C-alpha cells in the first residue's frame, strides 16, 4: 500500500486569511496527483489533476503546485471564505504496476471562521 | 445530467444477510471503483474495474465482491456482512487512464452509509 500523507490534519483560519496545506507522496514511479474537495454531507469533487513536475494549476482563489522529484504538492487558498470549509483530499497514482489504483491521503479538514 | 448514482443511500442490516449496493454512471466511463471511508483512515479502495468484465482488487477487498457485466453498472456485493463493514461507501468513475501524462478526474456518487448490526 502506497503512503500518501497530508498535513495538517485540520486547520482553522479566519475569513480572509490565506492558507496552504501539503500532500506528500512517493517520489518514484509518479504518474499523477489529484486534489479533491469534500464538503460535509456531499461527495468529493475534483479540483485539479496534475501530471507534470512543476505543474501549477489555478481555479479561482485555489491553486496547486506539484514537485514530483521530491514528492509533494501544495494546495493554496487565497482569502479564505466560509464556503471553503471542507476536507481537501489528495490522491496519488503510480506509473507501472498498480497504475489503475488511486491512493488517497486522509485529508486536511479546513474550517473558515466568519 | 452527468452523474454517478448509488442505491441505497442508507442501509441498516444484520450480520450475515447478503446485500448489494448498486452503482451506475451515465458518462460512458471505462473505469469504476468502490471506496470505503472510515474515520481516521481516509478513502480506501475496495475494488476497481478497468472495463466490462475486467475487475481487480484494491487495498481492502476482503469480504466484498463486484461484477462488471455492463459498462454503466458496478455493483458491490457483501455476501455475509459483518459489523466491521459498517462504513460510508463511495462509488466513483472516470475515463480510463489515458497515458502520455494525461489523467482523468474521478466522479463520485453520493455515498451509501451502511450499518451492520
């Protein structure tokens, strides 16, 4: 079983603050890194799918970077809003054997205080 | 509307009583997968299917069966449920792993909360 770690486990920020969290994954046999947003009582929804080292993706106030050589990805939220409160999941896909599996981290739970 | 549907959404059952959770997608996706979500453990993959009649074990397959007779459906079968299978289950689908540095996002169903007494 591959090891995908997310930190911190949970985070409380004030409305308007910017924040970021980390996803660590194996640096060998990299194929893709996914980020999902999971609101309470809903199902996870994709934010980004990243495949190239140095990739940067942006969707509104949320952006992500990828470093496959050192095995980490950052998710940034600029000017957090209460509606950003959710659990953010990353998921790693390896190349080669097992490439059909997506291994998820345990998530970072973000709470934005109005 | 493009979606993944699961039924039932909630189920309380007793140990040993066979059950099936259905999953259906209308996006013509080749890849389908089942996950379970438990507190503190994250989403763990149970089984996945690359296409019709092609299935494989994920990280936690014990106690589960699946089948993929049609592209749109991927039912999860618990032949003899036990209390340790009490969990929140998600079905997901996507287009296949594309190669050449292209990967595809997964679309998740609404979840099935199962309690086994």
